[in-house]
C-alpha cells in the first residue's frame, strides 16, 4: 500500500479480536469477585472501550476503577487470551500490502499483549508495539502515539494513518501535534 510513510494500529477490535466466549467468561469471573454481574453489553462496552474512557464508564456504573482493574487483571490469563484471539482476515490482508513502518498502540497491557502478538505472528510484522500505561498515558492522550512515532523514526513531515475502533483512537490522532498529516481510519468489526 503506497501513499503513507507510516501506519499505526490499535490492537483489540482493529487488528485482532477475541472469541466472545472468552470475554463472557472473564466478565463472569470478575463479576463474581466484585459481587456485581456484567451484562453482555457492559462487557462489550468495557472490552472495546466504547462510550469513552473506561474508568469514566466504570464510575458511571458505580464501580470503582481501583477495585475493578486489579480484579480484571487477576482473572485474565495471558495464555488463554492469546489462544482465544484471532487476527481479522481483512487486517491480515492489509498488513501484507503495507510497505512502510508499522506500529501498534494499544490499551492492552504488556503482559497480555506479548502473548497475543507472539501467538499470531504480529511481532515479526510490525516495527514497534506501544502499550499505554499510567506513566505513558492513555489514548486519546497522544503521548503513546508520539512514542510509537518516535520508535518508528518518523518526522512531522511524514504522512501516516492511525487505524482504530474507538473514539480514543480517533481522538489520539486528532490531538497529535507531531504530524499534521496523521489521518484516522475508523474500523468496526463488532
């Protein structure tokens, strides 16, 4: 694919997705820990980051994020998640056509991201992977996007794409001051 100097992708919901049965199982177990069940819609909203920042969504439901996230991460099994994750065929085809540096910028934590990208062979297909953290920031804060751009060695004059499935991905591209040529590509598989 020509016309762009670099490509950035979100991971979950954009390049890959997880078998819904896995997501349902995780939220059932988190719900048991918190003594609060999650509907299929609530699980989807949190999993895909729909409806804005996840912590704000949790608070609007009366759930303390400082309680939710430790429970969620204690339940998630990196190996089971990787085994339940698949690469979208359209994303696979697109990655095969790109002849420019490629990066992933994801909210997925490193301990979960590494097994997924290794199992699906994505590590060999991309040039950098940036996982958002409290220290680095969370999309729509553009700092993680800038970190990926730095790791790719792109300049402000380079034209690029940030493809994602959530408002936070689009927001990160729009608020980036590093490249006036960073376009957004909104993807929705679910």
